[in-house]
């Protein structure tokens, strides 16, 4: 089945989109990028889940193009399975993540009663020394744990992450910006007193300032919190 899907992907690839995507994902060999719109990949994944043996597809291990990895991730998201099964498949998928696009597109939301399982599941990734393990855990926090119940733990986790990879730091900054929109008081207190590296701290403030949902007076105050 994987060969059939690959042949279809090759037929519908867009050369101009391939060039554009290659610039967005500079750490990936451009030969691995076909240039296919994500909505098309999502539709293909839904069709695989609905009409074929999607477990057999996931069992085929070789992904030549990142679009195939996108599809693999979407299948895990769309399959009608328990949270336990989804996390088991996720544990096999995460080692395939080697760029921010696949990571962020794959990360999913869970129901409230599933959050404790996901929270426990992502802890080893957040404590990993591999950048895309950490990025995965961070984006799952962004998707599921920016709330009053988890926010203190989130801040504590972010302060402990020392990995200096750009996509790790940017993921944390992006998540903190979302924290500020949803939980401004708690996040402001954190920004006034934290142990983050200066780059991540300043980038989080920059992302908040860029938001249209923050008033001018607050933005001016946030600028005073930037570090040299």
C-alpha cells in the first residue's frame, strides 16, 4: 500500500510548493520534500483510515518523503482508537520526527478525562536530550495543558529545559505566548521572575507583543521585561 500512496503523492506534487516548503524546513534534505498541501494529505489519511487496513499501512516502516510521514501521523490522529492505543502508536511515531512541521502538524488534542494519561506520557520527552522529543512534548502542552490545573507545572518544566536547539526554544516561547493570552496574570508573574535563558524569555515577550489580543499598555510594560 505504501508504494501505491507514494506513487500518488509523486503525481500530485507541486514544484513551486516544494521550493517554498524547503525554505520553511531548512534542516531537511529538499529531496525528501514533494510539495503537497496539508489539506490534501489529511484527506488521504482519512481515506486510508476509512477504506483500508490502516494498521498494515503503519506497519510499513519506510518513509522516503516527509509527506508520507505527515500521512502516518494523521492516520494515528484520525483512527478511532482508545487513548492508550493512540499513545502506543505515538511512541513509535515520535522517533520519526526530525523537523518542526511534522511535529506540530502531528500533535493532537485529547479529551479532558484523557489529559492525565497524556501528561504522564509526555514527561520522558520533555526530559529528553533530543530536540524533537522536547518539541513534541512542548507542543502537546500548547495543545492540551495551558490551563489553571497544569500551568504551574508547565512553568516549572520549561525552566528545567536547557536544550539550546532553536526549535526547542521557539516552541517554548510560542507556548508561553499562548499561556499569556489564556492566563495573563499567572504568565506575567512568571515572566517577571523566571530562570529561562534570555533568548527564550525575550522571544516569548516578542510573540506576546505581536498578538492583536494584547492591549498597547500591556505591550509597553512587557517591553520593559526584556533582557539584554
